[in-house]
C-alpha cells in the first residue's frame, strides 16, 4: 500500500459485542475518508483485511449512521458493526490499523512485529513532490507549532504528524491535509506509516516536568524510545525539541538525546527562551533544543530590545471588540475575589498578572486548564473595576501569535479549544527558531551542490550555546 494514497492511519484496540469483534469508525475517520451520513457502503472481507468503500448500489452492505454529541453543532457520521465475518479477520481486544484513503477504509490487524530499531535513509532538503522543507510533528497536538512553521515562515510543508487525542487530530487534519496523519498511541505506531521528512518538531509529554502538572517523575519516560524510533523513520536531517526548561534536566531528555545521537544527530544546541522577551503579550518560558546531523551555522534568534512604551498591550491584541468578546462576571462573590483575598506568597496576584487591564502588556502563560479559574492564569478586568471575563480561544490564539490561517473545526467545543491552545507553543518563538534552522540547512544544502563536500573527522557530539561555547545551558 503506497503512503502517497493514505490520508490518515488510526491505531486502536477492538472491543467485543454479542460474542463478535466490534468494528467502529469514529466521525473523524469517516469524514477524512469522505463519508457522510446516509452514505451506502460495501464491506469486502479479505483474507487479512476488511475494506469499506462508498457505493451507489441500493443493495449495499450497510449505511453510515449518525451520531450527535454535546458541543457539536450538527450530527456527524458514525459506523458500528459486529458480526461473524468481521471476527474471521479481526480478533476482539486486539489492536488494529485503520488506513484511511479517499473514499476507502482498509482495516488490518496491527503490525505487531515492526523493527523498533528501523532507521530510514537520510532525506534531502527537497522531496520528489514538494519544494519546501518537509516537516513531521511528533506529537502534532492541534497543529499550532506546525502552523507557525508552515504558515508563519512559508518555508515548511507538513507531511504528517502523530497524536493520541481525537480533538488534536481533528484540528490538525482540518488545517493540514497533506501527508499521513496518524491517530493513536505512539507505542503501537509502525514506522511503515511514517512519511519521509527533512525536519521533525518534537514536543514530548510535559506532565511530569511542569510545575503545573502532577510531577509524577518517570510516568512518561517510557515513551522516549518511541519518540526516537519515529524520528528515525522519517530520515530527517534536523529536529527541534520544545518543552518546559526543567525537562532538559531529566533522564528522559538525556535518553532521547542519546538515542538520536546514535542515529547521527551529533550537533546539539540548547537554550531557554521566553515569548514575552520577543514581544509577545503572553509570557511562556520554554526550553528548546535543535539537533542536526551535519555541521551548520545555526544560531539562536537574537532577543530584541523592546522599550516598554513600544510593547503591545492587551487592548491592542483584543481590538475594538474587547467588550463583546465574552460574558462578563462580577468580581464580588466570584472565585477571582477569593484568589485576590489570599494574602500569601503563592497567591500574589499582583506579580502573577491574574487580572489584567486593556493597558497591560503582559499576561500569564496560557494553560490547558485555563477555564478553571486559578491564580496562574490571566483574566480581563473591565474598566469599571467590578467585572471580569475569560479570554476566548480566538483571543488566546492571538496572544500566542499563532498565524491567522490556523482555525478550529466546528466540532471542537470552546472548552476543548482553550485546552488545545494551552498545550501549544508561542508562534513567535517557533517562527524565529525554525527560520534560523531553515537558513542553516538551506545554506548547507546549497553549499554542498556548489563545493566539494568536506570530510568530517570528528564524530563527537557537540553541544553549543549562543556564544559558540561547548557547555550545557541547563
């Protein structure tokens, strides 16, 4: 099966119904294949797979049903079938790969014996059908970092991503239809579905590293080999890792770095940056690592010197519709009032920007738990001083400097949107770093075509900071 024809791969575990294997196609799967409610389908049972195709035949094997969920503006297609024929091919409570193509869905038993040490051949800057730098996102999230690189720089082209969240996959695929998007737990994703890429964007799970998270050290470190093997499968030449600064002190990061170094990523650059320092209203400290296989002249973006009087304000981001952007609540008697009344170090709202005004130039980092009122988030105070409101997901995207081309599909609720925004990365930083990386690898590629390649004698991994010194920054 050629990956060029594949739009998405869904990996999941089957269930059982009435003694038979139950096969379910969620709305996201059917919509990606182009199926609609009431479409007729034929179900072809083959030796090792099940093929579902759309048909106009009145004697079709089935009809796509409808499902309605809270928060959806309209019903979405749904398919649920369990019978003896399906059980002949698929076993209950076993993982399967659902391969989605245009007008066709192919279901096979999961490839359980894939090579965990598979390393694809190195790619080149240009693919056979794309002229931009090919980008693979791992995990993809909703695609805000991908949007910053694709829409923000104009230098990258998305060739796919992997994520376990349905809302994230729905949003990512809504914005990026090229390449193969893989929906499932990365522990079970076969490298056969991974498209070739030039650059990988990696945002490892941050629950165990963030001060906001549960800090259950080690709970996600088992994913590290899977991040590495999926990067290997792309054959990419460079990668960008984004996470909270404390992540880079963990065993998980050093394991990932070791595995990637073994695959040829021997040039490493690390730093810590805050989006506020680059002109964003939203403060979001993040650690970044860039790794390349070949030596390049990559440099971290220079932090601009922005006088306070020239900084963007909350009111400028919100525009003239600041008052109609959401429902206003009285501060008196609200959770906000209780937060403001707490007079201790951990709840000093003045220093954490819990309530901000139109003239404010800084808000707190946007969290996935933003809709739960807390001291570490920011809310807009009305000029009357008596009311406040939450920022909308659209406003939060603007605070995060995500390109306007990025939009949410209608099936994603407002609460889900704010959660996805809180899991994203500042567009300013992503654009600045990825542009510098693009310049470095483009320069290297063009130089290689015009001059004789230099022989590298030293294969020791190098860690370089902004001044060119060999040291760890964390």
